[in-house]
C-alpha cells in the first residue's frame, strides 16, 4: 500500500487552527477517504485539538504531519496525525469543570483516537494519534473498530 506523507508549517497564532483544518480536509480528497466519512470528521476534530494545543500552550511554531493512505489503498487503513513543536513542556491532561470552555483537548484525543502518545523530539516534542478505518461494513461495525461517531462523554462534537 502506498502512503502519502504531507506536512504543514504552523505559526503560533490561533488563526492557524482553521487553516490547518482546511489543509487537512483538502489532503483527504486524494486519499480515498470521503469527506463525509466518520474517519474524516474525527481526523479534522483531532487536527483542530492538537494544533490548538500547540499554538495556545507553547507559543512556538509547529509542524502538522499527516500520513494518509493512497487513493488505491485497501479498505482497512490507518491514518496518522502528528504535531511537532519546539516546546519541551510535556502535554498534561487537565480536568475541566462542567462550565469550563477549554481543557478537554487531550481527553478528546484519548476518547477519539485508536492510539495516541507523545515523545521528545530534539528540544521539543511530537504528539501523535492514529485512527483506523475498517472495511466498508455497516456503521455499527465501523464504530466497533474506532471509526464511529464523534462523541465524547455523551456529547457530540463537530469539526467546523
């Protein structure tokens, strides 16, 4: 299977989050992943969360990387998303209160990704997550392998 690896330089500016989502959507078009697939919706939400964390919490430039299947890929594929930044600060999950407007990013990543983690990279770090897409089975079967609805803690989330 052919894998397409692409990357986008991110400035430490909150406006970059929207640009990163648009860029990721445009890269999905050639990968055989439909824009309306749950996998695509989840991926865009994860891009939004990880890029937001990078620009808000580090104040450093970052690099967004996607590893996508080629258009001729088999039905079962793994998509990998990475955000590398120059901050040596480790990512720290927070416990956000019910009324808090932030602080749930890593909890969403943990709830939506099939796998995720982080590692040091030079003076900075790399946060990564992976999503699996099972075959073209029913939505229920797809949900059982991690590509289901974008929900966390009983709440629905939509990437815009």
